[in-house]
């Protein structure tokens, strides 16, 4: 289900399963400690401060907002020009989700856009959710999938991105439970933003399993953001979920403070590291359960501000995949078959060639 209506799974083409086209993350803004540096907080991004902003995104308000429809259309158009077909847009209501604008962008560019329903981490939850039961939260998700968002008639096509902190907040647990209920009523896939803590994915999966979720239709995102150990990644796969490497184009740096708060050292591979980790999982028989994307969510992630943009996987990463021995069938599976199966509900049987000890 896209913002302009249903599309056959075979027509989704090249899919980015985790992106943000219009988004406002200013709720994560952190004031600078030094008074002498405060002028940087409101500076627009330009070449002279681009490096500083990349390393201090949470301290710059301009970097945290991507809300201009013309600029967003340009970025999506670059993806279309490179051969891209579909973008899954996972911005939540509280962070600037705009179905009507996204429908205009979709018509303008010819790119399918699929929006999500649900809630991000506890810090972004509205008071109404804090006071809501699991059934009420689930009913709201089902309504956005079956009937549309507000009075727009534009329907969500996926549940997520469901945000998880460390440890799981009570509201986050209720949202996970509601997501499982909504999935059961609609058949929609669930995509989960997990904590960086090694136990984070397992905690989310336990809640979803207990609430009756079909784990074959669950995506655990941010393998590269979280830097999980091989055993953790394999445990996610063996539970039946997809793993998603969705920070392609982000080359190695991640702020230490939020990682340490989750009980994890900041550890993020570059694109070659991602390609190698995915190749290891493919060698272990998990090719059908891997998704790839960029998670562009800051202004510096977009091409107009020196970022990789939405065409990065197509233009730069796939050629490197070929250098590292990926077959055309494997590339097609990552970019087309796997996200189409996840979105359309087809569950392939998974027969890993190698046990857990095969990836060390």
C-alpha cells in the first residue's frame, strides 16, 4: 500500500526499506555547553561549517529538520533517475510525517512511497499514548492501515518504525504489543528500531512473540548503527526476523554519548565493512532475510548538503558489492526480492546452510 494506492509486489522494483523523506528530529536537539559556541546552534548548513555539523548534528537545528517539499522532491528524483522505484518512509506522526506532501512528491517523481504507522522511542510519545491501552494503540494503527491517516484517505503500508530504548520503557512495551495485535489484524510487516544494547533486539522480540506477532514479518533495523556481535545478529535471524543494514553512506562516525547510554561502545562500520558483514551472513545461508537502506534522517545525509542521498546504494554501493564477489542474483535479492516479500507478506522458507558457529 503506497501513498497513492496499492501496488503489486512485483512492481515495487528497487526498494529502500528504511528512509525519511520529510522529517523533524528537533526534539533530539541538545544545547551546546559552551556559551561561546551557542551561535552554531542556529547556523544554516554551509560548506564552511559542514564538517562541524556532521560531527555535532544534535547541536544544530537546521540539520535536524528536512521539511521543504521542493528539496525533498529533488532528493527523491535523484533516486528515480538512478533506477530506484520505491521508498519506505518511516517518519512517525510526532516527527513530521506528512502523508499529503508525500503523495505530492510521489506523483511528481514517479517513485512509490510507503508510509508507516506507530510510534518512535518513549521520549517522542505524546501524552495521549501514555494514557492509552494496548487495544487503543492497536486500533489507531489498524485505522491508519485500513482507512487512512486522519481524514486524508492515505493509508499506511507498514507498522513502524517502532522505537525501543534501553531498557524498554513501559510505553514502548505497549506499542510493541499493539504492533503485534495490529499486524494480526492487517497482515502488515513490523519494523523495529532497537536499542544498541546487545540485549535490545532479544527484549523486543520477546515482547512481540508473547503478543502473537509473526516474526517472519518483523524487521530489526540498524545492524550497522548498533554494532551487534555476530551471535546477536544470528539470534535475530534464527528467531525468524529480517536484519537490516540501513546506514549505508554513513562512514564510521557515531556520537559516543547515546551509544554509551545504551551500554554499548560507539561502533559503526563503513560501507565496505557493511558489505563484508552481509557477505558473511549470505555465506551462512541468510540471503533471504537481509535488507539494505540508508536511513537518511538528517539534512547532512542528503545530496544538497554534501550527503550520500537516496541514490547512494545504486550508484556507489552495488559496484563495491560486485568487487567483493556478490552475484547479480544476490544484489537483486537484497534490492528487490527481499523488501518486496517483506512488504507483501510472502514468507519464504529459510534453510541456513551453516549453524551459528559458521559466523565468527
